[in-house]
C-alpha cells in the first residue's frame, strides 16, 4: 500500500479500538448505576470518578498508555471491570504488535528495493569465447550494494519421460557458473549473465529453426541482502521462447570518461545482430565429426597385409625379437628392417617353419617353384647359419641343393648379395 493508506489504517485501528473499549467501560458504569451515584461519598463505584462517556474514555486512555494520573481507578467491588481490564490489556498488545510490525516492514521496503534491480527485456544467443552462449543482462539502479547477491536460472518446459510419463512444467537448472563461482555477483555495474550451451545443457539440441516450435520459459531469480536494512530481497523475471533472440549481442553500456567509468542505461536493453551459426551445438558437433578424416587409407584388405604394415611401423621392436640364429646370420643391425620390407612386397601369407617369425613372407617369385615351396626353402635356409655344411642340412634341403652345394641359384638377388657379404 501507499504511505497514505498505511497511515490511515494505523490511525483508524487505534481510534476504533479506543472508542470500543471506552464504550465497554461506559456500559458497565451505566448498568451498575455509577453514573447517577458518582458524587455519593458513601457509594463505591466500579471505576472511581467516571461520570459520563468522556470520563470513561479518559480512563481507558490512562490505562492503555500507562499514564496513571491516579484520579480514576478500578475498585475491588467490580469483578466485571477486572475481566474487562484483562481483555483490554491483551487486545492492546495485539494491536500494538500488528501495527508497529506493519510500519516497520513498510519502512524497510524490500519489495521496493527489488524494483530497482533491472533485467534486460530480451535474452540473446550468440558466440562468446568460441562457444554458443545464452546471455541476459542484470543491473542495479541504486548506489547501495546488494550483499551476497546470487543468481539462479530455471527452465520450465513440459516433457515426456522414456517410460511415457508426462511432466508438465518440468523444472531444469541452467548452469550460470556454479562451478566457477560466477553466480555470486558483485553488482556495482551492469553484468551479462552467461549460460554456455554444451552437451550438459538443456539447450543442447536447440537451433534457430527449432526455436519456432519450442515452448519454454526461463525464470531468473536474483537474491541478495539489502545493505541498509539487512533484509533479504528477491527479484524475478522470465524469458519465453519469443523473447530469446538468436544471433544477437548486447550493446556495451560502460565507457571510460575522464578517469571514471560511466554507465549508459539508455542502451541497457539494446541488442545488435552478429554472425552466429543457425545450427544447434549437437548438429555442429556431428558436422565436425563428419568432416574429420576419421577413416585411414586402406593398405590391404587381407589380414596378413595389415600385419606387415604393423611390422614396418615397429621395426626396432621386431628386430630385437628375431631369433638368435637369424641375428647371427646377418651380423648387421639393419637386417631386420630390410627383411621386413622385403617380406611385405608381394606375398600376403606367413610361414611358421623353423625359428623364423610368423610375419616372414615370400620375398620374390622364382620361376618353376610354387609360393609354398619357395617360402619353405627360404625359411629353412634363414634358420641355419650360412657357414653350415650341406651335410648338416635336412634331407629335403640336401635334395634341393643338388647334392651338397649352397642354394645360391634359387635365392633372390638381395639375399644372395647379403650371403656373399657374410662369406667375405
């Protein structure tokens, strides 16, 4: 209420209470006949020196205000007066507590303080720090600060659970900086409150196109303690889907002039358009994944070819795992790399004969021999020392070698050259 109505109720309440209680005292005096025998010294009235209504009213005022002139008082010959006196004391305490409390709340005015907290008329969605962000502005019109100011945002939106339950006006929390402390405001100048739209945000799949079909309301609650009175103040506002502007940003309202910051509240609600993708964050992430080269180039469709490529990527590791006999044959550190590269040229099969690894493949094609026989020959030869005599070779190799000679004619040129270097 306005001040004039508060003062009118204050005065009217006390006036009505006083007149009512004074009338009760006058009725008791009238029913007992004290008004006619007030000047008889031998008669003991209920209230001494009460002759008419004005004297009864004065007696009530003296009792209520504890003035105590001592000229009018209650006697012990009036039990109904004692009961009325008790009722008067209780009623007077109730009226005093009620009216004084109302006046104190009116003077503190936490609601009026909330009216000096401004919110922007629209909310905006645009890019900030490389992220799609929902923004709105808050300002304080008074010079006094809001102590422990905190802001919260609720999204009111109807939804249906996977179980088929319909939730009308479901409340979801919008993160405005709980983890970073950005929700605790130092409101000395207009601030822009930001909600980053990410995978945890309720607006993860919100786009500029879907905003025309969505129905939601964002409720903003600002709470704080009034510095002058110490009372808690709360200001609220809300933004519906038609009050959220896609691709807009707020005009700057703070400027530095002559060493002082000046706030222009005339541009508090103004926005301007900025380039903003019309897609949702979910759609942007999906397009980014589709444009990324996630599928590597195909080396071979066979499993053996992939194994050969893996061997080439880890040449040092494979070289240390070669059999001791093969390391003795080569006598050089670079032999495992050459051998792996030669084994990955044409053949796509691996043989497990002797002490050679599984990844050793056919080195080159030899006319007149099948791939399986040639691989077996090469495996047997590489598994034994080159200085081994033909007599020590297995019977099959002795037969293939022509009765005791080395198989120089059947070896590829690269292995033949390495053997000649070894013999030299």
